[in-house]
C-alpha cells in the first residue's frame, strides 16, 4: 500500500485553509481527490488574478 506523503498533506491543508478559511477538520474529512481539486481551483483563481494584475486590469 502506498501512502500519501505527510508533508504534501500538510501543504494541501495549509493552502486550502489559507485561501478559503475552512477549518482543519473540514479539510481533513475530504477525500484526497477532492482536496486536490480544491488546490487546483485555488491555483486557477490565483493565476487569473495575477494575469489581470499583469494586464493592468486589477481585480
């Protein structure tokens, strides 16, 4: 059985909690795949915001 690296789990939890302000318990109850989806969505949001700032559009 392959285990998910604990360090990566902490990174995902911290990332989601930082951006969405969701409690630790709620994030821990998520399946691995769901956490990865939320991490990807946060990344997309950040890329769009950064692109808008780079283009001078702001928020």
